[in-house]
């Protein structure tokens, strides 16, 4: 699609308007004026005013989003309280294997792993800054 060389707004092919660009600026100006006079009018988009129905729809969408966020927050707090209860109820103990911890708790948000000649060190990161530390697959400490 090529834009018109006169108004840059219509989609008329330039070859349909002129075969060559005139050297005289007055002739070019006259051709442009003629083209604009013969071009179809540009349709303007009509913006309708904000209505009470629009406001009600926006408010309903906002309330639904807030309810979804509240449910997600409550689920996260429930998971955190389960983890906290398990730790405080001594359901977790030093010396547990990775498999035993996986069986008792949900998957961590992130696992940071260091590997070196000393072995494998893992830090499991849970929501709200709970950390479990493993050395070679054995739980060695935790932090909250």
C-alpha cells in the first residue's frame, strides 16, 4: 500500500494522480489542492461520552479482580501457615532427605543450587522468606 504523495492520508496510488512530479512549486500546490478537493472526506471517529452503565461495568470488573486477588492471597497465606505449622510442630527435622521434605511440603518457589568439590548445597526458597538448606540431599538447617 502506498500513501498519496499529496496528503499522506488517502490510499490513492501516486501514479493515478500524476505521472511525474512537476518542477514548478505553484503547479504542485495547485495539484495538491485539486487532489484534496476530489478526495473522499476523512471519517472521524465519534467518541461516546462515559455513561453510568460504563461506570457500573468498570466497577464490577474491578470488584471481580479484587475478589480474585483476595482469594489468591488467602491461598498463599494458607500454604504459608501450613509450612509454619509443620516447622513449629516439629514435622520437619534436621537430617530429612530431599524426598521426605518434598512429601511433606509444597514445591518451593525457587531452588538455588551450588555445586563444587565439597558437594551440592541447595537453598529452597518459599513464600515470605522461608528457607530450607540442604547439603548433598540432607536437610541441614532452615530459616524464617
